[in-house]
């Protein structure tokens, strides 16, 4: 379970996790827009915060030798640029759950304008790197968060 003394940045609104962030100079490229790989960093932070908000302690699982999540599949579509000092929101929705993995749909937006969206599959892997079942308590927590995915979303 998550330590209540450790604050989170995001929050759930229904079954959707929302994570706010600001674009800093270090996030931009020579042209002054967010470098494409930084959207992946923003989404990773949002996924980690989503797990924490759901009561999942990744660090404790890793330290106990149970394993950790690894991205096994990722599809991203960039739609519009973000720029220095923009306030962004990464919205994350769990759309599929399997014994050893979960699929998450994420969007990055600014003032309701969609900038990027991704479909991410995260596999739970043992320290050996082999996929293993996620802890039962995690599956139970995820089951309450699943959102039906649009059929043409992928």
C-alpha cells in the first residue's frame, strides 16, 4: 500500500487519472517546442503517479524481488506541439487487464487541445526479465479502474 505521507501529483476523476505538468526549457528543442521523446517521459510520470494513486507501491514490489513493469508495446501519435511554459494534462485510462500486463490509453492536452495520444502496454516482469503475474491486489485495484476502449482507438 502507498505511504499516505508521500504526496501524489495527480488525481483520479472517475476512472481517469489526470496528471498536470508544466513545460520547462529543458523539455524543448532548438525550435522551442517540446522534444518528441519528452512526451514519453511525461506519460511515464503520469503512469507512475496513477499507480501510486491506485494504492500500488512499485518500489516495494521491486525491493521485495517481485518484479517491475516494463513497456512492451507503445503506439504514439503526435497531433500538435507543446511549447515552453505550457500547462499540460496527461490523462490516463486503463483499457485492458491481463494476468501479466495492462494496457493504458494516454493523452497529453493543453486547454482541451489534444497534443499527443498513446496506447501503452506495460508487462509485469520478474527480476530475470520473464513476464509474471501481477500481484493479486494490483489486479483487484485495476479491475475497478478499467474503462471500455473505443473500437477504433488503436
